[in-house]
């Protein structure tokens, strides 16, 4: 169940978070006399005084270095746009240690050392609810599990003050027979009925939702709790949707 992410895929996934709008070139209309181009005779002197643009040899860069340059240094992306989590587009595109360890070139495999590091980092990130792991409201969890709303920026930002972000679980998992979900991840239909709801199973499920890398290093599953997409109560509600006998998941 271990999965890897190529550098190209990581760049594509990261850039999809930012819906960039292009700028427009200005014309000479409305410029003052001082702002108008200098006479042709003065052009050579002006050109000589102007600083030269930094020359970049793309062919000398490794794929990873080229990706970093194109995103962070080339000016191709609007990196200062605000995000719902209170940071900027630059922060979203900057990889943390887990993402760096899991960004591999085509044909590369995650080493045992890297896998151990990723799992340890994931385990350290998990914060447990005070009073222990408990189930919430399965009806609220159902809405969260089937919602993909949240965290778009740029020209059409999602407003979290009017609607909470969802867990987007349905995009990868079949959850219940009353709706159709995805098949990228394993089917979760009958989750609680088939697995039971022992303390160990509740803990395992909480940890997988919070940061799945603790069990599956370099998985494609999002780190919903560790990244703050879902809070502890929302995770409890989604868990209730998975475990509660009254939930459509277990019918």
C-alpha cells in the first residue's frame, strides 16, 4: 500500500492549488512626456546602463532544481496571494519534510530509511483529543465525507465563514451504497460492521485520517488532521459515519 509521488506530479498537484491570473501589458497611452521612450540616439546609452537579466541555463539544472526555479524564482506564479489558513501561496507550495522525502523521480523507490523517517514524522504530528477518541455525529460526518468544498484561492476563493471545508473522502473511497464514491482508495462500505469498534480500531482509524503516513509512508491520502483541513471534532464525526450502526455505511 506504499505509494510514491513523482516530482512532476508533485509540481502539478501543488500548482493546481493556485489558480493564477495573468497580468496585462500597459500601452503608452496616458504617459507623461518624461515617461515616453528616449530618442533613438540615446537608446544605446540607456541600454548599456540597464541591468542585464539573470541568464539561466535550464539544461544544466536537475529536474528538481528546475521545478524549484520555475515555481519560486522565475516570477511565473503569484506567490503572495492569501490563503484560508492565513499564509500565502508560497507557503502552500513549499514542501515539508514528508513531502520532500516522498517526491521521487520516475523509477525511484522510497528507501527503507526514508520510509522510517516519514512514519516517525507522521507519528509525531498526531494530536489526540482530551478524554480519548470518541465518535461524534454520523449525520454531520456524512456531510463532511461527501463534501469537497474548501481551500481554493485566487479568482474563486472558498469562503469558510459561510461554509466549512469538507473531508473529500468520497473522491477516493466508496463509502455507502446510497451514493457513488471513488475507487482510488479501498472501499469503506461496511467499515464498522466488518471491523468492529474496539479502542484499537478507533485509534487506528483516527490516526489514518489525521496523518496516514504513520502507517502508509508516502501514500497519496491527504493528512487531514496534521494539515488542519479537519479539526478533531470533524474527524470524530467522520469516524461516526464509518462506525455507527445507524450510518448508511453499515447498512
